[in-house]
C-alpha cells in the first residue's frame, strides 16, 4: 500500500506501494491463501473502492489495476474454516484457471525437465548433456509431490552432481526419487487394475458425472479425463 515519510521509524522517504506502481497494468498476488485476515480486509477495501491509502496519509489515491491471484489452497474450504474471507473470494473469483498437479499430467514432466535443463546449462555456460532412457522413465513415473519446483531443483541438482560431458543417469537422482522408483518396481502387477476399479466405482456413485467424480477422488476434471484415458475407461 506504500507509506508516507515519517509514518513509522525508519520511513525516511515516501514509498509508492505495489498497487500504485501497477496502476494501469496488472498486479500478480502469489499465494493469496496465505494472506493474514487483517490484510485481507485492506485488500478487499482496495478492490471494492478502486483506491489506496498510503500508511500515514489521510487522502486516498485512485488506482486502476487488474488482479491476478494464485494459490495452492482450496479457498472455499478455507472460507468454511474461517481462514479466508468469503467476500474477498467472491471479489477475486471472476475467472478461475485450475492447473492440475504435475502428478496428474505426466506427459508434461519431460518437456519441463528439458526446459529447466537447457535453462540451467545456458546460465552456467555448459552444453546440454544427454539423458538416458532409464532416467526419463523414472522421472515420468515419479509422483512429484513438490510439483514443478521440485522438478526444476532436481534438474539443477543432476547437473551439479554429474560430470560434464557424460550423460545424466538414474543413479545420480535424489534418494527420495530412487526409493520411490524402487517401490514402484515391487508394487503388485494389479495396481492399475485396482486403480481402474476405484475410478469406475466413483463414476457409478456419481451417476457418471465427471465433475463430481473428480471431486470425490481429490483430483481435477482434466486429471480424471487423462486417468480414464490411461486406464482405458470409456
């Protein structure tokens, strides 16, 4: 929101806030679900009135800002639990874009991995190494609980621990990924069949409604579509 000179100890000059700086453009608010309730009230006031008041000033300043907000939390659930204001949610929730977790879109893993690999190689001025098919298979089969950030860090880590000029191999992966890959090898062969039966059961209970089925399974509708395609469910 900005502040006026002398508004608090250390405020030796006027400071333009992010809303003012972004006026006429777009302001991206990441992890909006982490915002404390008292700040949520202030944000709601700015969005409703289209003006902002710097700390230490009485006069409000008009702003015209497009807001893009992101969160990895279920804000409707946060509202029910009292952690997020319902009126702020409705004010922000004009157009919603849901990005499924990386585990729900395994086809994106390798393109993203090679993107991060090339990006890091360009920054460190080294050639992009070859990647063994075995490593590609493990990367695509891993669940990536840390999503894209975890994948990016693993790409950087592999480059750091592998000898320049040599291909990236499975044995250089983080231990948590190697352990997960080992568990996958020892999993029963009927695991896919069990998963297919589970999805079919939820579909029947939801009367074939994919939106309700996805919600009961705890995944996105797009994730359900891909899962049904992979498991051969019509």
